[in-house]
């Protein structure tokens, strides 16, 4: 009677999985600080913290999402400067 093992015994599959992990892990580690910053900024800018962090950590989409974060920061700064200008104008 042959025993069936739950672990894969295919060395090619394990090699591919390790290679994929080795390729994705550094990218995720690079994106992690951006996700933390985006989450903190989302709270201050009125966005959803989890969504901003999750979108920032996804490797390719995070690179496309970062310009949006910069856009939101710049518009928030400009809005606050307009408020200050209106308060100080007679």
C-alpha cells in the first residue's frame, strides 16, 4: 500500500515557488514603507487607511498609485493655503 503525502514531492514546483518568492519578496519589502506612509497620509487626507495601504503594497499597482497619493497631498496643501489666504485677506 502506497502512502500519499500532503507535501508536494515535485522538485520543479518547489524550485519555481522559491524562485518566485525570491523575486517578489524584495519588491514587497521596498513597497512596505510606501504602504505605511500612504496609510498614515490617508488618515490625514480623509481616505480609507486600509485601502491606501493595500493599494500601495501591491508591486506594480503601487507604483501607479503613488502619483495619486502625491496629487492628493499637493491638492490638500493648496487648499489649506487658500484657506489661510482667505482668512488673512481683508
